[in-house]
C-alpha cells in the first residue's frame, strides 16, 4: 500500500474503533463484571444482567456504565486502526499469489468495496494473522482495559496502572495472551470469510442496496456466528487478566477452575458467562465498525 492509502486505512480504522468504544462500552463493562466472578450463576441470564446493571447504577450512577472508557479507547482506537490496516496490507500481498487470489472466480462478485479480494482460505489466514499480531502488540492494554472495567482493581490513572503492570515483568504484560489468541485467531478468520461471502451474496441479490447497509448487515451476521464459536476463550481470557489469585495464572488451571466453579460444578455452562452481552456487542460493533471503515474508504478513494 502507498503512504496515502496507509493513512486512509489508519484514519478509517481509528474512527471505527472510537465509535464502537464510545457507543458500546456499557455492554463491555457488564460482560467483564459478569465474567470476573467464580460463583455459580443460578439465575437466568437476563436476571443476572439486570441485577448487575442495577448494582452499577446504584453505586456509580449512569456514568458508571461507561467506567473504563478511557482504557477502552487506548486499546481499541489504535487496535482497530492497526487491525484494519494490517489486514488490508496482508490481503493486498496475498492477492498477488495464485494460491490465495480470488481470480474473479465468483460470477456474483460485484460487491461494493475497495478492499483486495481473496479466496476463502486467503481471508481465513489473513484475518487470523492480522488479529493475533495486533493482539500480541497491544496485550498489555487489553489487560489494562479489563482491569479498569472490573471493580476488583482500584486503578486511578492509565499511566500509573500500566507502570504497575509493567513492573511485574513480561509474564504479567502477556497474561491471557494464549487465551486471547485462541479466541481471536478463529474469530477473525471466520469473520472475514463469512463477512466477504455474505457481502458478495447480498450485493448480487440486492444490487440497488446502499453500500453501508450491505456492510453493516454482512458484518453483524459474521460477528454473531464467529462470536459464539469462540466465546469460551473470552471467558478464560477475562479471568486470567482480571483475577490475581494463583489459580488463574495458567491457561489450564483457569480452564479447570471455570469448569468446577461455585458450590456445584457448572461444566460447559461456565464458559458461556456473558455470551449474550458479547454477542450483542460484537454484532453492533461489527456493523458499526465495518460500515464506518469501508464507508470512509469508499468516500476517500472514489
């Protein structure tokens, strides 16, 4: 990509990350608060969400639902910008290869986009690689974000909090990265494959539809499917990054602890705490994020 194109992708991605972070922080906050505990959730999911919301409103007021927004912005604005830019860069390189190029194989492929087109295998690899790479670079900020959203840590400033984590050494800075990678690699890979497929089919079936509507619908659908397939790793990641006890320091020990949490063993149900909140957030953030990103690129390049 040329320097001008890189700047356009970074700006579009940053704007996308900013919009998602501001609008959807309450969903992220509630998800973290629900996932951080290790007692059995005996009530229905909607009851747990409502009770958690009432506690936040009673103790912190309406602005309490946006607790940790500054940390989310620090993580998500550069994170989304880097992800979209690196994804496009990888796709532009892979599009030159006969193994990954779409080769205009699809008669229906007249989608409204300025992004490089790859085969399904190419999209899977590009999405997974870009997401894990960005996750590795920004993992310390992911920890910071999760801890600011949790009431288990009394952090007062972003810089002071990051320094306190850094003083504990590299293992603390990379805490939860394995779980994050096991969540992000399949999520991003599946997302890009499904997103491009739905976008192509929708454009063929409804050629007169607005590009923003196609991008939003495709991204929301892809986000919903990919989220449920990878949610257990999100629960493991949150516990590892928020809880300070030794039993949550390793991936395997955290996995077993979730499986046996509470006075009774919860089994697989323990890995889907906060699933509806993450699903809602991912559907909305994907719809907003990709519509803003592709919309801005279409605006700036046409």
